[in-house]
C-alpha cells in the first residue's frame, strides 16, 4: 500500500511543525539515502536534522536526474533529485543492515516532471528481494508516493529493486531505513512483514501539518485526520511513553478526537480493499488527555467489522496505551471488501469515546529463499574485486527469473540457497584468483577460463569440499599446481583443466579431447578469423538465396526464405495447467466458428488459417495445425504457452482460445483486420486514381482503391478482407496500391502506401510490443523472427506483433540467450547467430532494425540488382545499401520514393540513425529496445512539429562506418 501526498502539505510535514522542536535526537541505525544525489559524503536536511547520503555506492545502474524547477520549491531537499533506470528490466539497491532486527523501510517517489513527460506518468513495480512489494503509480506530476514496510530481514542485507513492466521508466527519490524494537508491531506469524495502509494522528482534526523525526524517534510519518463530525480534546502536558513499546510522539498523543454530537457513542473508521484475501493488523493508540473527576469514567470497547477485539479498558491519564489485534483479520465473500473499526464507550461510562492515533497494516509474505549470507558476501566480494559488469544485481539466486548470469544455485524452498556453480569464463578478469572464492564452500563447478588471471594457483581451491570441475584454461597463471589439487585430479575426484597457461611449471595435460561437458567455455578464436567465418557463411547463405530466385524478373524483390532447422530443443515453457486462462474450444465448435472451414486466409508450414465468427459476433482468425507439419506440434504447444503466459497488450496479438483435440489442434486469435506490414510495404504507385469515398471517422484509412491481395504469408499473416462498408477518405493525388490474386472474396484486403507518419507510428507500436515481451515480468520472451510479415495491423493501423511459433521464453532473466538452430528468416537473422548459435534480446533488436530500414526505404531486406550494366544479378542487403547511400551523401535517395517527398528530413535522418544503431555486427553494440522506442518517439515528434523550413532543405551530415557487416 502507499501514501500519496500533495504539496504544500508534504513540505509542511517536514517544515514548520518540526522547526519548533528541539535539535535532532540520536540517529543511531538510521540509513537515509538521497537517490540521485551526486555529491559525497552527504548533507544534513535542515528541517529534520537527518543526515542523507548518496546512493552512488549502492547500485551499479541508473541515471541521476533533477526534478523540474517548477516543482522543486514544493519539496524538501531529499526529493530534488531522483535516480531513473531506463536500461534493463530489473535494477536493484543492495543495502547492508543487521539481520534479525526489525526495520521500518520507506521508499519515496517524486516524479516532478523530471523527464518532461508529465502527460504520461510511469507505472512500475517495487520489489523487496525476490518478491513483489507493491506497484508504484502516480495521480499527477506533483504528488509524492510513499511505500512503507515493517520487515525483519533474515540476512545482513536487503535488496530494493525497481522492475520495468513496460509502462514507463522506473525511478526512485529516497530510501530510508529506521530500526524498530523487536517487540513492536507483533504479528501472528514471526516472519510476516507489514505494509503500511493507514497511519493517522486522529487528534489533529484540522488539515494541518503532520509529524515525523525528531518528534517521532522512529521517524514514522503522522498525518492529520480532518473530520467535520469530530471535536478535539488536548492537553499541554507531556504524554508518558516509558511503558509503551511503540514510543509514539507526545505531540501526537496529547490530542484526541471525540464525537461532536454528545448523543453519539461511536468513532468509526472505515476503508475499502480491492483484495478480498488481504489480511490486516490494527494498532490503536489511546491516552486520556482530560483530568477526570473521581466519579467520572471513560471505559472503551473496540469492534472490527462488528466483532469485539478486546475486553473493555480505561485509557490512562497522560500515558500511552496501545491496543493491537493479535490475529490478522480479513473480509469474506467476493469483490471489494469494506472494513470498519468502531471505538465506543460501555454502558458504565458517562463520557464519550476518544481516539488519539491509529495504524493499519496489510500482511506481506516474503517467502522466497535468499542466498546464504556467507555465499552472498563471497560473490559480492568477487564482483567488487573484478569489477564485473553483468546483470549482477539483487540476490544472486532469487527469484528464478533474475538469477545472476553465470551463477546456478541450490533449490531449497524453506532455507537459504547456496551457489553451486560459477562461470566467469571470457569475462576479462585480471589479477590474482580472488580469495573470496574460498568461502563458496558448496560450489561444485568453477570456470575461470579465457581470462588474464595471473599469479599462482591458490591452495584454497583444493580445500573446497564439493568442487568437482575446475577450469583455469587460457590464463597467465604461474608457479606449480598445488599438490592436493593435483592429487584430487589424479584420483578422479576433480576434472581439472589447465591448458593454455604456458608459465605453469610441471606437467600440465592439454588433452584437447577432454573438453568441458556443459560449462559453456568459449574457445579463444582471433576476432579477425571469427569475422571472416561469419562473412563466408553469410555470403554462402545469400548466394543460395539468390540462386533460388534466379529466373525471376530483375525488378522483382525475392520472398524471404526460412532457414535452418531445430536439432537442439531448448526447454519450452509448458502450457498453463489452468485452461481457464484461455477459452477452450472443441472440434465441433471450431468447425462452426469457421463455417466448416470455408474462408481460407492463408497457409504456411504450420497449417492453414481460416476466418471465423464466434457466437457473440466477434470475428476471429483460426490457425489449424496441419497433421503433415513436422514441427507443428512443438510450435503449437510453444505458442499456446507463451500467449497464455502474457497479459493482453495492445501491441501483441491476442489469443482468445485454443482447441487441443487429437485430430483438431487450433489457435483462435482476435481478428486483425488489415493484414500485415509486409503487404502494405509492397504497395506500388497506381497511374490512375479511383473515385473518392467518404472519409473514415478516425481519419486513418487503409486504401483509396479496392485491392485484392493474396496472403503470401508466414503462419502469423492473418490477412482478412475488410467489410464491404469500409469508409474511405476523399482521394487527392496518385493512388498507391498493389494488386494480386486471392483465394476468394473472404481473403481480400485493401492496401495502400503508408505515409511517413504512419510508418513511424507502426514502428513505435512494434517497438512497444517488443519491449513488453523483453521485459515481461514472469519471464522475458525473445521473439526470434521479427519481420514485416509478423507485424499485423488493425483498422487503425495499430501494429501488433504476431507469430510466436518459434519464440522462446527464458526460464530466468540470467539466461540471456536461447541456444538452438534458428528458424528465423534470411535477411533478418542476427549475424552473431552463425558463430554462437545463440539468440537473445539483442537479436530481436537487430531484426527490428532491418524492419525499420524497410519502413524508411520501401526495400526488402535482400534485393536482387544488376550493379554493372550487362553484369549478373547480385544480392544486396539493405544495411549495406543504406550505408553506401548515406556515406555518399545521398540521404534523400534512401527514402522510399513512394512517399513522394512528404516527410521532414530531420525526422528521416533520426530514423536512419536509430535503425543503423540496431544493426551492428555484435549485440553488445546494439541498444535495448526501450532505447530504440524513445528514439522513435523523438522521430515522431520531429515529424509532427511545425516546420518553417521547406522539407527539402537538409544537411546530410550523417555517416556510418564501412566496417564489416554480417548479412543474415
């Protein structure tokens, strides 16, 4: 749960009320982090006296950003800066504390329009360790969102992580930790944590400033609780907290609320929760502030949802009394739940009830096992020693989908986890073998090969009791092999690999047949040779492709060919056991939906795709698995599993249901009305325009002339025909269209040349959908076959990524690639694949870059051309063609001539730069897809902005290196 404050109340909360108090008290145990603060060592915040430090040593990633000056005066200093995390899905802070102690952990978020995008407020997730803490959202650009948790860490550290869910860049403004007494805020189960829902100083019945440190020695935030039907009782005396574990501020406890209406016997507090399974604890604080006569009595009872929670009691004069629920409570029934607790006086009382303050917390379970403290300290020291730059953030072993790269762990559900293997091969390590490795006492496999490690082989390696594989090949180690290590190798207890260390003395076996079984060590191949091999393989692939298309007309662009086959099957995501996640259809229902398979849209290796209609008149496309398809069953299971595992997203094709009968395996998709991007990019200029037609309501239309296109398609190309009443705008200028034959009227679609602005919109949609897949919260998904044919368009030209038949979901975020022979498409396949046989997120970025180049140029990925008059046809990849044109200052010739000059050159130039940034030879040089998305947003802004200059005025000042470019 969270609090959302709006200025100026938050400024007052840390301001006037606190400045009237004494100097700050002891801050022992306080950890106060100003996220984004660049200065060191820190500063003392003037209104609270709290000392804040920079977060620079607590996280490896993120960018420091100031909030807008328009908002800065509304906040105290800890909120002037923030740290945003535009890169990666999960970014973490690692904070040292004392395991077994109870802490108040507070994370604060002030957006303050730091990115000038206040019309598009971000949403993201906040995790504590391996478990979701809460979601973070904002009501407006000026609000502050606070997440607060009472938690007892098992280890001497915690990880606070921000997770990108595809709805904005995560950020954080401040992190604060405050030690609490172990006996405070008890729960029924000792390992339960409590997330703050409500905390109010009820005696402050007016809308006034609240209290925090130094009033509250634990720095809890107390906010006023204005009620028109409540009156205030108060005293100037100090409230005694000596016998109260919670140590509430005297300023909070010396005011109390009581009913204004003397006939009322109740003080009621209510809230509503959307989670009917949530459990809550209440902590209600009383102090008698009125000096009562001997004959007067104020005896109070409390009910929660109508049930008594304690025996009647009498609040002590000027002493704090806390009544807490010993058992968690929750509502019953379905839907949102209403909760109410009532304070009332008993029949023996002649006075009205009072209430000084109350707190409500929701139970949070953090049950995911963490890494053993000794192992964590060891791997953290290794990271620091070698300055490892990988995805090493958060806990090394949890959660499963964010394991550290190169680390595998034991799978203990109810106890801490140990590191079982560590692969740091080819990681650029230098210096000695780190002594911290000796503390990984449960490690079984250690791979430090292909680095630049120096010095002797330490004897502590022979003392690791469970080590059975040790690879130290291709380093610069010196001295002799420790005797005990050698003996273990000779006795068959250790597989020891030392080849490639020329300065080791004694006998060093270099049996090349004795290679690692599954360590994944890269063989050191000179870069030049690797690149040469890649180029040879690429040239052979393209020659084969051109040979296949020989005999076709020179001006006809070749169809993309499917290459490769799968002989190494990765672990597939299993379909969900709960079939209710998608509608299940029978064979009879599929037959009825497709009207006995009468409307064929197209077919591919998977099978045939038919148009159909559900009983509720919703149009669908039904993909039927062919019994003759060799790879169809695998792709069927894979596609069902992937699409069932992801939530609906506007830029990912929506799976409505499936049929898994033995003789009828089918996928039922939402009908995408206007074919795929490949068909629209194939449109050509028509010499004679057709008659004009009425304008469509949304001003986004598909064609200004009837057009028949057959679905020459991959399995995802669901290519329907529009309805007969398709609205069309008045025609001006030449009509752009392409005509081809179809199976029949039901498979006809209308095509036209896309404008430049529409192309940018489609690119943005596709990038957004791909980013959603890459950053999926359950497990990142690599599509592996991004191409125009797999980008579908609805009636508003909104793009949706389709065809997941060969996509793969990573079981963990740390498994950053899929090792398999690809079935990607020639011209779009990552050039690194030919050498590594691995596809990852950056492989999708490469393919997306090719698609973007096609949107810019109107050319296919690979084109057959006659380079020299009278010479043979040759195949030219779009990357090399664009690079050559740009480097020869011919940017305008790069742009699709069908656009007829109707674009802004600044926007085109930025798009070319963005596309070329996606297609370097190595994945490490490519940006993440979210970076590409932001660049495309900038392109669209450029195109949409007013342009005082003629569109043909441009400075062609971009060039691209002519270095090696692998063509796939």
